[in-house]
C-alpha cells in the first residue's frame, strides 16, 4: 500500500496543469493525495523567478502559496493570488489554494525542507523557561538591555535553550502551534552572508503573536521582542512571527478594527504598503512613523524607544499625532479629490 501511495503521489505531482479552466476544487480534491509535509518550489508564473514560487502545507489543512521576488511583492497578496490563478486556470484562486500541486504541475523540488519540526511539549517549554531563570547572561540581557520584567517573561513563558531565546506561540485556544527562536548574542548567518536573528519551526506556518489578541485596536509591529515589550507597557502590540508578512487569511481579523502600523525606521515603504492592504481588507489603518520620534543614533524600533529616552506616553502621543494627520489628509482628499 505504501508503494502504491508513493507512486500515486509522483504521478500527481508530475501531471501537467489541466486545460479545463472550469474545474472546481471540490472536483479535484477528492481524487488528490497531497505529498508528505514539506515545501515545493516552482518557477513563478508572474515574475518569471526561477524556483521562487513556494508551496507549503499548513497545519490543520490548506496551503500557503507565495513568491519571494520583489517584482511580486509589489502586488498585494490578493491581487497576486488572483493573477497566478488566472494563469493556471484556477477560478477565483480558491481551487489553487485547495489543490496547488494539481494546478501548478510538477515542482522543481519537493519536500526540500523535510518533515515538519516537532512542536515543543509543555514540559519542554517549562524547561526552557526554568533554564532562562537560572542562567545569568541571557536573563540579564532581557532584564537590563531589553528592559523586560520577570512577570512578562513568566506570562509569555519565554525561555532559553542554550543557543537562542524561545517564544512559544499559542492559538486562540492556547494550544501550542509554533515556536520562535531568537539567537543570542549573535544572529545566525546563512551561506549567502545574510544575518537571521529569528527562526521558526518548519512546517507550522505563521501566526499573530502574542495571544490573546487585543479586543479593540492593534499596534502592529514587526518584531517578537518589540511585541512583548509593548504588551508590558500596556500597548495593544501585535506582530507576525514572520516579520512584516500579513497573509490574506488574517484579513477577517482586522475588518472594522483600528490598526496602527509601526514598523522600523527605514521600513516606511513596506509600512505604507501594509496600511494600504489593511484598508482594502476593511481596517481603519494608519501608519505610525517612528522616524518622527527617534532621531539619528537613537535606534530604529519600538524597543529602542522604550529602552532609550522615551516613554509609553511619548509613543501614545506619537500615535495620536499620526491619527490626527491621517484625519486631516482624509478631509483634504474629500474637499479636493485627486489632490
């Protein structure tokens, strides 16, 4: 049976994209056995990038489809998905997300990252937390350099595994769904020389952090430690564990919600794009430029502000000013359309 299943998988992944553009996901999926968990790579049909289109199964079902080329980053994720779906004849994008390997044909490489990493148990999370509390150097860094408190470290069960700080990620039911690791004192360095401070478990996807999510407005940040420090200071801080990414599946969470986007100094273009996509999803989104608060040499993110010479009150005043500026811009646009 195992041999038959493997052969069937190979046959499916090698099948060319169907010519029938009216095929629905419900017609395709029952016949289709997805490959073992892992990541597949394709040439992007939109920008032509070689091997840049990735397909990854998501925990609990469904797929994640994305291209990493800057040419595709210029499109919002919804527009990009519709463009890819149109190229392969997957109506509306839904069929593509339900069964991407059937529509995209044979991947250039399949399962290149192996099976999903194992999620940590409650005992392992507790063990890493206890180790952090017992080792002076990493604990002092968080308490003195990052200005975190023991209470916040306990609340979010932050730990230390001997190489990196650990941040267990929970869903709305407080089940562990992911683990973020931040290497210290130096980040990981890839073969290409890129410095990577954060890593997440393979095969378990991206999540918003930390839970519980604020009930009303959000302050959307781009760093795990920034979000923890923001919560400590009573700010409604939220971040994606994958930096500035914000998949379409999270859009229902922001519909009708006020969201202030505060990315790092120098990330204004990315921040403006995120604000635009959130507004398109129905959020009342406003960009908050830290460059209006942090002067040259004072850092670039929320942690630099709160561990430097600024307070929560300063950040709230900045957010209120940006909110007022956005209101004035809306009024001007209403009075002088096209201005």
